[in-house]
C-alpha cells in the first residue's frame, strides 16, 4: 500500500482529531513529505513527538535532509510563542510547513486569546501551517466537531477519526472521505 501524500499548499489546515488516533503521526508524515520535496519544517509543541514514532517516519531521510526539521518547545503564553515561531520561520530559508501540535486545552471551547493568536499567525504566514487539536463530540451526523471553528480563520479543516479500535482511520478533507490504514511507516491508502 502506498503512503497517503496529501496536497499541502500555502493554505493553513486545522487537523481536528479524536484523542489518541494519530494526529501527531500524520503531522510527522506530512513533515517528511515536505522535507523530501526540498522544504523546511518547523515543529512546535509542548512535548516532542514520541522518539520511536519519529524514527519510524523519518528513517529513510538522509542526515542533510533531516536537518531541515526544526523542533521548538511550545511553552508559556501562546501569543509570545507564536510570535517567536513566526520570527524564526521568516528568518530561515525555504520554510514550507509549520506544525503546531497540542496548542490548546483538550476539551471545551478554545480560549479567545489562543484563537486571536492563531488568527494573527495565519494572517502573517507565507507557508502552510497545520494546527493539530482534539475535536469535540458531535451531536449530529458529523464524525467530530472543530472546537471554536467559527472563530478560527484557518483555511481548511480536516477531521481524523478512528471508526473502530484497529488501525483503520478516516480523514475528512474538503468534502472527501479518505480511508487510511496506519502502520509503522505512517498512513497508507
């Protein structure tokens, strides 16, 4: 089975996930794809991705290519953190992707200061930014809901769900539903 290689342009993406279904893994897979295409990636989160999973996804990258992956600790006030990331991204050459993982509380409405900081960051960006957060429980036929979605000015929303307890996943992007299988190498069609 081939890896799923989504088309990521300059528009930002809100990747809304069910808890523990592999949002960070998908972010790593897209990061690797961007690096393989010659771009530079900044990764910001309160904790670094799991080292074993990182090694599995990035195992085929040579040392020169993997040097275009930069991890930043996302701590403190979100506005200041995003301003620092913005400064770094504008300073480094050829930044094509910024991933901001676990940037908000896991439940409830996303606080207004975070929403404002995200919107300011997206407005100033010249690259794709993927914001990864946990979704809310839907009370209708939707598989998941984007928390504070009406207030976020992020270009696209992708929903990543786990329909069963196995390695099958469904990603909902732009009105399409794509069935994926998660294994050691990442998400495959």
